[in-house]
C-alpha cells in the first residue's frame, strides 16, 4: 500500500517529459504468485534534452529482476532502483531499447490496481496509475506508445488470452502452455493498457461499420452466465451505430471485446478494444435485474465505447485534464440515452443525480474546479464534479453555440487532435474557431469551483406592456478560492401565457437573448421585454440549461400553474418539486418546534392530477410524485440539520398525499399492472416505475403491508420484486410480511452475488436508529466480504451515503462504526476506502452534537499510522 508522501501536483508545474516511448513490447509469463513481465521499451530523448539526462521511471511495489539497454545488462552503477522508481543514470543520447524484467504476485494484489486475479481470472486495471504496478514506465497520459503484447499461460488455467488491439498470433508452447500475441496500432497512454486471461464464456456477434468493415464483437462472462449478456451486446451495437450517426465516429479495430469481472474498483474501464467491466454493468435479465439496472448497463456500455474517440484516440495531456475525456463522454452517453429512451425523463434524472452528488461536493470541503489546479492523489478526483458537472459544461457549450455549430466544433476537434494528448484549452479553441466567439469568460466554468447562485425577481407594467427581470449572480468562496470572477451563464427561459403557450415579445434590452436563452455575463442585469401582451408566468432555467442554484421570486399559484401547463417538461417537474421542497422544509421546522407538519390542499390536488394525467409519460409522473430525498432537503436547508426531523416531515407528507388521493392511486395502481411480456424499454420501465411509486404511497395506508407483500409474491420481474421488498422493509420494518419477504429473497438468490447485493442495499437503507445494529449484523453474514468492492458499496456505502437517520445517529455510533470499517477496507483497498470516506463531506451542515461526533470519527481515522495517500487526502480535506 502506497502511503502518503505529502507531494502535491500542480497544473502550473506541468512540463513535457525528457524522454518518449514510441513503442512498448510486453511479454507476460502468467503465474498465480510469480508472474514475470519483460518490458522492452523503445526510448527516445526528446529534442533539446541534454545528453545523459537521467531517465526516471515510475513504479509501485515492484520487484526488479533485471534491466538492460540494447541487450547489454546494466551494472549496479548504471541505475538506481527502489520498489517505486527506476532511474537510468546515464542513458544513451540516441534512441535505445530498454528491457526491464519485473515480478509481481497477482494473487495477493487486493488493491485491484495493476495485475490481479479475480475469481480465477487474471485482470488489469491501470487508470489512473496502475500500470506502474506492472513494470517501470513513464506512467503519465502524455506518453503515447504503440503496444505489442505477448501472453504465456497454462492452457488449463487460462485458455483465453486477451489484450488491447487486434489478435496477431497464437499457438502451443508444449507442457500444457500456450501463447497469444496482440498488437494495437494506435498509440495510447499506459493507463489504457489491458490484459485478461482465464476461463470465460463468450457471447459473440459482429457489427458492420458504415464504411463496410466487419468488427468482431465479444462479451466474456463467467461460464453459465452467457444468457445474461444479451442486453449488453444489444446496447453495444446500438452505441456503435449511434456514434456513427450523431458524431461521425467509426470504430477502428477489427475486434471489440468486453470482459465482466466481479472484483473491480470502478464501474468499467475503456481500455482500447478491451473494455473491462464490473459485472453488475453487463449481466441482466428480468429475473435478476431491475429496470434501473438495464438503463445503467445501456448507459455505461455506451460510455466506455464512446471513449474510443473521446479518451482513447484523443486522450488527456495530464490528469488535470481528466474532465476532457470524462465530462465530454458523460455528455455523449447522456445524449445517447436521451435518444434511446425519453429525453425529458432522462434530463430530470440527470439533474437529480447532479444535485444529490455534485452540488454537495461543490458546497463542501472537497470542492474543486472541473479542471483542478492541484491534487495529491489523482484517484480522489474521479468525482461528480469531473464527470457530471463536466458534462453540464459541454452541454452549455452546445446551448450557447447551437446544435449545428457545436457539431462543427466536435468535427474539428476530432480532426485536429486525433492521436494527441490534448487539453481543455485545445477543446475550447475548436469551438472558438468554428463560431468566431470568445469563450474566455465561459472557460471559468472549468477553472472555478462552486455552484453559481442566481437570484431573479420580475415585474410587469401592464400599461407599457413591459416585463422586466432583475437577475444577479454570485459564487461563494470554496477551498483555495476566496475571490471569484463573474461567469457566463446561459439561462433558457419562457414567458408563459394563460393558455400555457410562450408569449411573443417585440424586443429585449439589457442582455443578449438568443433562441430563448438569456446570456448572463455581469453581476447584475436588468432585462426588459417590450410588447408583452399580458402578465407572463416566468419559466426559468428550462431544461436546467445551467447547473446553478436559483432563488426565484414566484408565487405558489405560479408554480402550480407551471406544474400543470408549462410546455417545457423539465420545468413542469421542477415547479412541483419546488412546491414539495418548500413544504418539506416548512414541515422540518415544524417538527423541530414540536408541531405537527402540515401540507396544503394544493399539493394534494396537484399530486392527484399529475398521477392521473395520461398525456404525461408514466416515467415522468413517477419522478414527479417521488418526494425530494432526505439529503436533498438537507442540502436546501443548509445548516443545523437534524435528519430525524427531516424523516418525520417526509413521512407526514407522503401519508398526507396518500390519504388525499387514495381512490385514484388505488385505481391507477391496478390499471398499471403488466399484462404482457417483460420488456426493458422506456415505456415498460416507466409504467413499472409509476406503479411502484404508487405502491410506496399506498403502503402507508391501512392494509399497506399486505398490499406490498402481495405485490412481492406476484412479481414476475426483479423490478417489482425488489421494489416491493424495499417498501416492506422501509415502511413496515417490524412486520411479519417484511421478515418473511427478506428471508425468501435471501434464500432464492443466495447464489447470485449481484442480486444479493440488492438485499444488502435494501436493509442498509432502512431508516431509523436500529439501522446500525442491522448493518453490523450483516457484516457478519456469510455472504458479506470486505474484499469485494460491490458488496462493501452495497452495505457500507448505502448505509453511509443513503441512510440519513441510521448513519447520522445523534449518539455518533454510526460514525464510529463507519470509521472502523473504512480503516479495515483501507488495509486491502485504499481506493474503495477513500471513496467511502467522502460520505462525511457534509458533516459541517449537521446540528452541533452530530457535528462533534462526526469530527471525532474523522480525527480518529487521521490518527492512524501509515495511512494510505488516498484516504489521508480525503480525510484531511474533509477536516480542513
């Protein structure tokens, strides 16, 4: 385990390496405990480098077995080697071949970085800095090399030998051994290297590109699970076709392979031509996967495939530019899912994710710009800010420039930077070049941390027929950034008339307004619309055109009007969500004051109308009727948070809406029952989502436990079965029905790890004081493994990240338990431990007693000796 060195990396310190490695040849002799790797690197001094400048290569816990230059072994005086670094003291002044032999033990590599074994399969994970655990190398993104890989292994242990690129050669070696050679003709950084060897089943297919080339497709899974990979294969082929049609990107190798493994730190990895996936994002059928699982598989398969151009063919120059590949590719996979499913529903889901994961990051001690300027451990910057906010920044570029100019900019980006390691500045420059616009102010979205806050008030002069908006922007200080500059914020809007249609206007003054978008560039702008025939209702930040927080002076009756009539689906959802949030915050304050929370009749009526409005997609209705989460309410309140009071307010609100709409909810619940075969499409998923939201409401009424138990027993798919189990466990945790269903589910799926994860997740999320005891008991369950990231995230991650009342117990016991578990995980896998620890990022928003307990837990973690760089970085920043 690499412990903290204290080194801070800064963007301004970047400089090109002294040496290049244009070609890399790797020879793996695989063995469970002693794999030998022979790396032959073609090394070239960069032009202008002083002759004899030492060549310093990165390593991490490596054992050096030999080193030579141009076939001649080096003496002890020629190099200096540690487990973490190899220095060639006086390398030749001309290109040379450096051969390095290292030994690694894949079986004991619990970090799941570099080369490791998972369920008997050899596997690699090299992003961000895992390649240095395989061999000494210039392990940085701007070192692009053409790789040729030879793999030797026992055929009985590893009949399958895969690496990046195209297969070149394979054959027998005698004594039960065999080999395979792979060559990737496209230069790539070391973080994209991949190797897989083992015994796996294969699902095969092919794709014909638009130019007529045949690409062989393969998805490799555990034997016996081939039937569960069909949806992933279908998603892959749809992704390949979509990228050709929408971005003009054709796949470039003869094969494309995906391998699913059960032990993986991330969701998936885009290694060139050989994507390695956490198996939860590959395996699915209606009996084992929910509609959400199918949607995630579709999105993540697409995301990793789209990286072939936005990440692989064009990579990032350094890790400060991580959003160049991740934020851009998230934008692309969002667009794909919107085209494949429902664009309004997808947009609402994206914004909910952004608000629940990225906004708290922006508002807390872990805040950082989309393009950070410094880091101590790069693994800790695979964040919602880089991914989700990075996507939003790309979306804003499209909003500002328009679809046609945005596509022209993307075409120029692919043409100009293919085969390069690029920067955010390179990316923005292509859009400036094709549009003729200056994007320097807009670029602050990449450079400044924090979520901009926009305040809006309006007035209407009926006699003059003038509607005026007063708009002001601000950006609060964040760690290392006390002074902020003014942003360019594109704000989509509509002036909605009494008939629900947008009102025309004759002219506008005070701001640039183009295609229904106000461009806010100053701290305060007064925007006057002339020739407005009637008082409009303002629909603002439509489609969430900018990732901001908004204070909009608006009457409840205007929000009710927008929720029922706005032509923009996102704004309809936002209006009702705002009404619910305001009511829940008021309810929270009532609970703190010892009063019963009350929820107005307008909310009850509107909920019923939305539920029954067949002109709206069922998926939209399901999202609209889903109350804001406890963490979302806490974020809006901001400080002095008592999670128990929030839970009480939410429960009272849900019960009020259920009682008021019981007849309609019961009727709709019955009408939405599946009548045909299961299809994981948008229509079927939306119908099931709405029915299960209604079940959650109805479960609060008399007979609710029996209704949920009946739903569970009669479920024909995992979506309905898991939803009913969650309703029973969360709404009726002490009931015989819940106990029976939990035992039945456990017994039925005891041999299916991915489904059993759902069982752990549901129980870890049960609200209330007893949650901690439940979670503690589940850590002793035979199926719980602290070495498996999926299982740890399912139980511990859910408890800390999604169970507000259980984790944030007033006595601090939840924090103390969590700190102990995090330290146990860290001994084996520092990355997973560090990501778990981010659950503590909002501790300062809690009321004082909980704050004190949370701080004590964080300090106890920091007080441990030999803390990993990953975990120490997160905890120190969280406490700072």
